[in-house]
C-alpha cells in the first residue's frame, strides 16, 4: 500500500525546496499548497485506517540497527483523531498567514513547514526515538515563531517558552532512556514497549512515570507548570497562537495517553492525577475571570479545557479516554477559531483589551457571530464536537470517581458565563461602536468558515472518527 503516513509527514519538509527556490512573495502560497496536500493525505490515511484497518498503513525502516532504532510510523485509532485535528488547524493557519505576517515571509514559511511536519511526525511516530526527535523540532520551530514574529514582549515570552520546553524535553529524553534500558529487548518501538513494559522493575516504571509524566504535564500544561502559556499566547502572532493552542498542547495530551498505555504502574496514580487536572481546570477558570486581555483570557481557557480532557484520560475508562481525546480535538478547532477572531480584532481595532473593544457586531458581524459560535463549541453546546467530547469525559469521570469526577464541570460553566459576559460588553454593544482601522481579508473569513464547518461536522457525525471505539 502507498505509504500515506510517510507522505503526510514528509510533505511539509519536501515543500521547503520550492519555498527556498521561488521568490519570497510566493512563500505563503507554498505553505498553503503544502497544507492542502497534507490535509488530503491525512484525511486519506484516516479513511483507509477506518475502512481497511490501521495496520496496513504502518511504515518501518531500520535506522541504527545496533541500537534497535528504526524510522517507524504507525497510525492508531488514537493518533488518527489527533492527526485529523492537526491537519484542520494547519490548513486554517495557512489560509490566514498573509493577514498577520508582514515581513520575513520566507523565514515564517520555513518555520511553518517545519512545525507542520513535526507535529504530524509526533502523532504518527511508531518509536519513542522518533517521537522525541519530532517533539524537539516542533518546540524549536515554535520558539522562533514567537521570538521573530511575536509582539512587543516576544523575546521574554519566547525565552520563557524555551526554558519550559527544554525542561520538558530533557525529562522526556531521560524517561525514554529509562524505558529503553529497563526493557529486556532494549527497544524504542512504542508497540513493543506497551507489550513488554510490565516486565520492567516497579522502581524503573515509577521513575519513568515521574520523568515522562512531568514532561507532559508541563506541555499540556497543568497547574503549577502553566505560567509559560499565557505569556506565549499574548506575544505570539495569531497563527502561532492557533498552532500552539490548537496542536502543540495536544502533544502533551497524547504523551499522557501513551504513558498510561505503556506503563502499568501509571494506573495506580490515576486518582491523584485526576485531582490535579480538576484543580488545574477550576483554578484556571477563576484566573481567567480576572483577565482584561482577550488573548490571555482565552489562553487560560486552554488550560481549563486541557485539564478536563486530561481528566477523561485519567479516568482510565474506555468512554473517558475516548472522550478526552475527542475533547482535545474539539478544543484544538474551537480555540483556533477564537484566537483567529481575537487576532483579527487586534488588526482592525488595534487592541485586544476587552474594555476598549466595542460594537464588533455593527462593524463586523461575521467576527461577532464567529466568536459566539466559537464560545458555543468551546463550552460544548450540542451539535458541536465539544459537546461530544465533554459528554464522554464526564460520563467516564463519573463512572471512575463518582460525583467527584464531575466537579470540574463547574470550570466549564464559569468559562461559559465569562465569555458570554465578554460577548455582551464588547461584541454586541452596538451603541458604543468604535471605528475600525481596517477590514478582515477573505482568507480570514474562509478559515473561520472552515473551522466552523469542521466542528459542526464532527459534532453531528462523531462516528466518522469514533467508529473504531464502538
């Protein structure tokens, strides 16, 4: 069978060639064509996987035989959902890049292609070695996107992002090496680790759990490892925020899932982790209430939603795990839409302060109603993918932890109330409308429609991705 997984991962890297050869003015077009090609390659992989089974899509090539290192890619029922989410967000980000990136287009295009290929590489990685390599590429690429194309305090935010990322990467590498050395077969293959990790001594399993768990808690992020995220989002360019919240945070969620799949001892610590995720969601919802800056407010809602999705995984129930993954999918799409709208508001009004944005519905009804829809998707209104994810998460959490499992639902209610208050004060205060500086381009409207259609489609027909779990 044609190696669709390999094609999906390599396409962005291959498009680096025309990016460097063609005149700089074509950089955004190259990135867009690459994103369209990647989208159809990922959707094709998903279709083949769902109809013919995921195993035939696997790809493996020996890399360093003496160390048991292979270049292996594998699509699973779990990674399939993450890959579809990544393809959607990547394409939406490519559609709007020219509206937000005004200079160094070739450099941005290069970084965009690197982060696009690397995040898919993480989700498709069949070995921990490859997982780590692609993880590092995505982190470094995002650092430069923030550092070069961010706002006024971009250097501070980028350095802070880098410090936390390096800490997570170091812990991830050490955890992988502990697993590799503790297995009798000394392998990096994820499937082999899942089947053999039970033979590892309990002490080594616990050490690997602490190292990998902490790395992914930083990446999700979870309180108290979260402080890098609001700063990164505030200073990142709009497309950077879309990719960071829509995809890169999910690397932590996917890693958390792998930890539970690989290490049998992890199930013994599911309850304290679930408590931590619940606390993180509630804490972040309360902090979001105190934010006057729309980007920081939305950044804290990312911590809320990722905490709730992680709670579903920590329930260790089939329903909860599937719900957690689907909640991350929904969050990736909805939060990308919200960051796109807020970034557009900054372009047309010159501010992201809630108190200074007035009358959006009068000047730009599409932005106002798009924000309302994004809020609906974020809090899980029926017919959106968020409803499916949240419903499954709380069913799983209640099944595992009784009434305590649904306490974090309060965080969703707080965020919903907060956002609808913002909508009333900033978006629908038509009598206090202020004049904008410019109008959003066609690419922005196209991306908004694409993201909205995606979340509705996956909300009405979740079986498109959840059929293997039935």
